[in-house]
């Protein structure tokens, strides 16, 4: 009798535990049964876009970061302006007009909806797309499983973007504390900043901050940027420059070599050398090719788990741009 009841308790406890993981944990191969082609369809859409324009791949890597830091990884960054919500995240300063890749998410979603309607969340598509863009831009050196099972959120506010996304003039303590608020640590700051080895920046993101006030930026890079950027960059007069002039389309550890050579665009990049702990990490990532790629993969999975919605707080959107 006693053993029967303890068995019952054991059953109850393990069922609750199982349920808890099923409800809160993301899983690798989440769509294996419900939509086996989901990940391949997203990858095909990303591949096509990255081959046409590698910059869009950079946009997709950045999109995951911008989605996850604001309201969690819930595709809140994808929602368009509506009468009910005229100022969604998309229109926030960090996203507008610089964030790109939305059309790739639309293409992936429509392919996935055709194969299995109402099954795959936009939040998971953003996470798969960020993973796949990393894969293609690293020439398959960054290759990893992305757990899934996120739901899409219904809340998206432009006012939350500046609150949660660090700006390019951030110092190291601001970066560490803003990443810390999202459950990421100082190594994640250093490792994920390596994404600035691809893509572009508008002049207004580093002008005048890095060129007027005293900064450690390399003189040759500063001269190049002065030629490319108007002093009052912004609005319609805001050219772009490559983040990594050495290997602009390759997601690799060149970023850390650029940091050491003072050839980076933002105060937030240069700030990685402002403490011994992060300087050590920068030097290690610059030196050991291959090890940063593995750390980046792990950090992307960690970032892609921030504040995920798996209960009544979410839904699977029919259109990634609109709540159901
Ligand atoms: C550490 C704090 C960070 C700051 C302050 C920061 C800031 C910025 C800024 C200002 C731009 C240029 C936007 C423009 O003017 O067009 C940019 C671009 C970019 N960021 Fe970050 N970022 C940070 C972290 C990250 C992370 C964690 C990722 C992804 C893992 C990321 C990926 C990218 C990519 C790929 C681009 C190029 C986007 C494109 O070409 O469309 N950044 N970032
Ligand atoms: C970093 O920046 C924040 C916000 O601008 C400021 O309050 C803080 O004093 C700065 N910290 C350091 C160490 O410079």
C-alpha cells in the first residue's frame, strides 16, 4: 500500500516535471512531427536571400537580437503599425529604418504556412532565420541546432526599444548591465558583439560620437569615415559603411582583430577593451580561430531563449506582421 502511494506520488511528480519542461522549455526538433519541413523551408528562404544580398543575412542575425531583448523572443519586432497600435517596436529608433530582412521572414512564413497552416510561430522563424544566416555567412563554420516552441506575442511598443536595446555610445558597464537584465553575462556581451563582423552601419550611428570627441579610433579609419559620412548624418542624408572592412560578408573572428586594431565603428565595440576581463576575451577570440564560432553558436541559443512565451500569453500568428 505504502509503495503504491509512493509510486503515485512519484508519478505525479514526474508528470508535473514533464509537463513543466513541455510547457516552458524549448526543444530541438520541435516541429519534427507537426511540420517536418519547417526548418528546411526557412533555411531555403534565408539561403536565397543571403545569396542575393549578404547584407540581408546580417539583418536577420541582428533581428534575433532586437526581437529577443524587447518583450522576449516573440516576434514582437515584426508587427506592423496599426490603428490600434500605431507605434510598434519596428518604428523604434534602433529599428527604423536600419533593421532589415522582414521580407525574408514573410517568404519563410508563407512557405511554412503552405506546408502546415497555423503550426509554426513567427518567433521560431526569426530564431531559425538568425541561425541560418549565421550558418551561411560563416561559410557553414557556425552550425548548430536551434531549439523551438516559442509563441508569438501580442504586445509591441516602440518606446521599449530604446529602453532595452543598448545604443552604440554605451560604455562597458551599460552593456553588461543591459545584457544582465536579459540573463546574459559579460562573456555573452563579448561573444555576441562578434556579429559586428558582418553588415553595415548608418553614419548617424557613430557620428559625431566617434569622430568628434576624443576617441581611440584608428586615424586611418577615422579619415575614411570622414570622407564617407556627412558631419550631420541623418534622415535622407545617412550613408552606410561596412562594419568590418576586412571581411565584410564573413561572420568570423575578424571583428576581434578589428577591436584590437581600433578599427571598429562604435564606442560599444571599443568599450570591450576598457576592462582587463573583456580585453582578455577579445584577445582570445582574435587569436583562436574556431573557438569563437562555437561560443557564438551557444550564445545565440541562449539569447534566443530570452523571455519566450509558451502559454496563454502567446499565439501562432497567421501573418507575422499582424496579431491574430
Ligand atoms: C553589444 C551591444 C550592441 C550595440 C550597441 C549594437 C549596435 C548596433 C548598431 C548601432 C548597428 C548599426 C545600425 C545601423 O546604423 O544601420 C548595429 C548593426 C548590427 N548589429 Fe549590433 N549592436 C549590439 C549587439 C549586437 C548583437 C548582440 C548582435 C547579434 C548577435 C548584433 C548584430 C548586428 C548586425 C549583424 C548588424 C549589421 C546589420 C545590417 O547590416 O543590417 N549586434 N548594431
Ligand atoms: C557608463 O555610462 C552610464 C550611462 O551613460 C554612466 O552613468 C556611467 O557613469 C558610465 N560608466 C563609466 C564607468 O564610465
